[in-house]
C-alpha cells in the first residue's frame, strides 16, 4: 500500500465524528445525507449541519471507506471496507512487540 493511501485512511479515521459515521453505516447501509444528519442528533444529541456532514462524508469517500450510490435522485452512502483498509489496520501490529508492554 502506498503512503498517500495510508495517509488518507488514517486521516479519515482520526476524527471521532467520522468514526461514528462509519459505525452508523456499518449498522444501516445506504443512508442519505439527511439520514446521517438525523442519526447524529438522535444518537449523539449533536446537530451537525448538512455541509459539515457532507465534508466528513467526502473525506471518508476519498479514503475509500464509503461508497456512493444513487436511489432515484437520492445519493446514499454505505460502508466499503477493502483489503487495503484491513492492511492499514494490520500495519500497526508490526509494532506491537516493539512498543507495547501489554
């Protein structure tokens, strides 16, 4: 895996809001922007603007963590975990023996 792709993945995962979006999409795929915004309010009690959520979704899409589909005129978002994402997560295990005392 190239460094730039690894950077995109870790950047996407570095934000707690994006991680919560990933959690929601893993439970219920094919959510519209409105549904992602509404879930944020319902689950976290935090109202995020559509623009803010759109920006988070764009970062996740750029990292390849979500995929976009159209249902009629509605754009939907679903989780899309590839082998590259698994490799990125496993990358940290290379350092388990060297850096961890647990």
